[in-house]
C-alpha cells in the first residue's frame, strides 16, 4: 500500500471541488474578556479601591484607616475573583463564527 498526498492522484473534478471556498462553522472558547460586562465592573471597582485608599483619612489625628497594604490586599482578592470568574466562564460557553476556507 503506498501513501500519497491527497490531491496528487485525484481526478481534476475532485480537485476543483476541494479548492472551492466553503463556509465552515467554528467556535472560540468564549468572547474576548474586554468585551464582557464583568471586565468593566472589575475595572470600576479596582479604580474605586485605589481612589478610596488614596483619599481616605480618618480621625482628628489623621490616622489612615485604609492603609496601602489593605488596598493591595483587596485589589489582589478582587483580581483573583475576576480570574476565577473568567475561568468558569471559559469552561462552558462558546462563541460561534464562520471560517472561510
């Protein structure tokens, strides 16, 4: 049995059939993360945390109750939560598109 590449021994009619453009339905895992509403919610809350950390001062002696280490801790927790939510979103949904070949 000899192995030949497809198209070499095919009749001319079959090659013309294989070369014609065909729309093939395909899907991606999910849509891009920046196109989702949770991305914009994540950015808004992250900006809010940093702004609150920058402007919050409390007490008559000026003690900062929302310190930098808390701001970064909350930002890290928020980022981890966002990453987990994106992972769960990618696990079960697909975005359909048509590929021309």
